C-alpha cells in the first residue's frame, strides 16, 4: 500500500511545456500526498525545448499552481535546476514564490542519515553523455516519447492503464542498460567521496534504488515515461512509487541487498 502521508518527496524530469509530460498523474500525486519536504530535482519546466516549441497547457499550469500552493501551506519546496531548466540556476541561493532554489542540497533524513541531492547532469562529461544523449536522446528518444504519448492516448480510449513504451524498449537495449549502470556507480562513488550516506538524483529517466558499496543510490525517475517519485517515510526510509492509473510501490529500501562493485574512476 502506498503511503500518502510522507516526510519527503522527490520528483524530477517533469518536462512541463512539452507534449510528453504526464502532468495529470503528477498533479494527482501532488494533491494526494502530504509532505514536509518537496524536492524538485531538475528538468521541471523544459526551457530548452520551449525555445523551439511551447506546449504549456492548462494542466501544466495547474501543476505549477499546486506546487506554489504546497509552499504556501507549509511544505518546504526546494528546487534544484537541471540541464533543461539550467536558466533557473542564475537564481540559486534565492527564494521565488516561497520556493528555495539551490544548485544542490544535503537532505537530512528522519533517522539522521545525510543524502546529497542533485539533478545528475554533472556526470555527463565522465559518461561522454553529450554525444550519447544528442544522438540517442534528442533523436530516437524524442520519437519514442511521441509514440508513447500517442499510444497511451489510444489506450485511454479503451480504458487501458498507462504503459511506458519508451521504458519497455530502453530496458531491452544493452547499451542503454550499460549506460544506466555506469551512471549509478559513478553517483555512488560521488557519495562515498563526499562522505554521505547516499545520493539522490534524476536526469537519466530511469528510476532506481541500489545499495552500492555501503551507500544508497536513489533515482526518482521521471514524469514523461515512467511516472515515478521517491518518497521518504516518516521513519526515514525510502520507497520508489509509480503513480499513474495503477499506483504501486516499486521498491522499498528495506528490501534491498548490499552490492559490492568496482566503482569506475571519473577521470
């Protein structure tokens, strides 16, 4: 059962302003869950895409209004801009409409653990992701997201639940899986070097939670393909939740086993 009263929630890669954004599900999540902290972990408004084309619907506006309403009602909202909303980084250290804007942040869990929170695009150079995301992401991935939107529009006509075509295909591409694994281990290494208990990020549109060499890697996923969020329960433990037509807990921290891997060097 998904808890609707949580201590913290982390969402990223919403891509408001694009047709791929699953704003209706995110809006339901934000209206249903009660939280002390809401972390917006980058790529919330896709300012990069909106230079070419704007698709900012009334539903997208409602998401923004709900986030601002949460801030007014006492939720501490922390916005960490990503690479698609990097223009917002000029406001880091400031508060806008009750929302704190930071380049990154340290989150203190209810049980005293410390987690480093960032979007995750700082690892692109180490992963040679500039070329990867330009060739695969900007071309093939954009096409997949459009097909994903069309497919789920058709599924709704037949009262079928949401299903991620893009996510289904990515899991079956070996290179994509290798990229994701490398990203995860590099993020874990960063947490080790900074002496944190774990790392929380987004960016790669692939939710996940792994114990790697004594640290906990958490990726909250996205709201264009998978409709996932990371939540911290009131006792300080993390869960990954899927929130669409069908809602479920994907993985709980308590169910994880320790993994010992050779964490790659970043230089």
